[in-house]
C-alpha cells in the first residue's frame, strides 16, 4: 500500500474527489493549504494539511513531496505559471523514484468551432495543433514526461470535462442560463461537444496509474460525449422552458468569456492507451443523469443563482 499521497490542489473540485478516493482506500493523504480556511477544511476531511503556496512559499511544498510516495499535481493556477512550477517540482524530485502525476486537460487540443461539430478526435499520443491559450500547459506536459528520464516516475493524465457531485460544469451552466435568460441556452448550432468523465472514474484512473502506469506516459479518460444543444434540450424538458441559441457575444454575457469559449468548442478525445495499459473502464457513462438534481434546479432560480464561474479541468 502507498504510504502517503500528496495532492497539490486538494481543495479544488478534482482534488477533493481524489482525496476522498484515496482516503477511502486507506491511504494517508496530504493536501496543500494556502489559507487558514483551506487548512481547516482539509483537516475536517481527514487530509493532513501542508501550509504553503506555489507562487510565494514553495519551500514547504517541495519538502512535503519528499515525505510522500506519490505526488499529484491538480492545482489551479495561472496557466502561464505551470511550466515553471512543474519544472521546480520535477527537478526537486529527480532521482527519487517517486511517482509524480500531472493533471492536464483536453483543452490543449480544443477546436474553436463556434458551436459546430468537428469530426476530429484525439488519442493519447496523436499529433494536434495546440489551442493558443493552452501553449504553457502543453509545455508543462512535456516537462513532466521528460522527467521520466531523470529518475522520476512521471505521468500525465489528460481528462476532458469532469462531472460529478457538486460540479459546476456544462449541465450546471445551462441550468444557470435559465436564471439569466428564461431559456436553456447553447451556442450557435449547439453541436460542439467535449468528451466527459465522472470524477469517481477519474479518481480510479489515478489509482491505476500509481499502481501500474508507465513512466513518461500520457493517459486520457473518456466516458462519452454529448453536444451542448442536447444538454440544453434536456434541461428545457426538465424545467418546462424553451431552448435558445446564443451568438458568441451573447454567450459571453450568459456563460462568461471562458464558459462561452468552452461551450462553443469541440474537444473530442479517445483513450486506447489508458484502457489497454491500465485496464481502466468508466462506470458512469451518462452525463445527462444529472438532469433534475435539486442542486442544479436551484441554479435556474434567479433568487438563488450566484453566478459561479464555469468549472473545467
């Protein structure tokens, strides 16, 4: 059994799911805490807090990596900072033989289609033209994978949209659009699609990668894909409202600039290496199983909608 797993980003949506998974499996879990609030939340969840900050106080973070057998990087920081942070971590861990897993995302090959469908889909090591905003993320992936030649068991996991209990992903954003417009909204033709994976299935993939992943490997995790218009139509049926197509300018007002970018783009992924090497299979296959959840219906009520930002890993 792994003695300790240090999650950098344990207070985020994905980090919390990973912490629950590893705690339930009997592992000791450490988590980075940048504030008193985060420290208290991690302690309450059974996670040992490590006080530090990737930008202003990285020394305790580096020290904590030495006390864990596996380190998972799932932090949400400015993407342009990722290469420098990952380089510092992998250099510190060089020749340690420890496992270091970097959480990336399929936004690296996102295609800006304006809501149209794209026939392109990408397996783990397919060539692609990087999304310009994600260029630093692609660089960080390369740093991690190259660290495998320097005595570190380094792995990249690149999931698509991640959904599950408490998420703020595409279904939540469509419910929230009803509070703002009175209709369930999509962009353009609404045929753009991101592949998706449930947070519990993703956590199992991390376990599999720690146990049997190949050093230097890149793994995808795709359970399915649903066009955004189908999500809007399902929400509309649930609430008894109409659907509405938005222009990109309108979408920026409704979903926010980042949400509009994501929901107008295609990012379709395949995961043959993950399934062949790690034996991974998702259990949660239907993103639309979220439809009708009370927490989501509440987002459609203008009185309770707080306008949270779109969440995407």
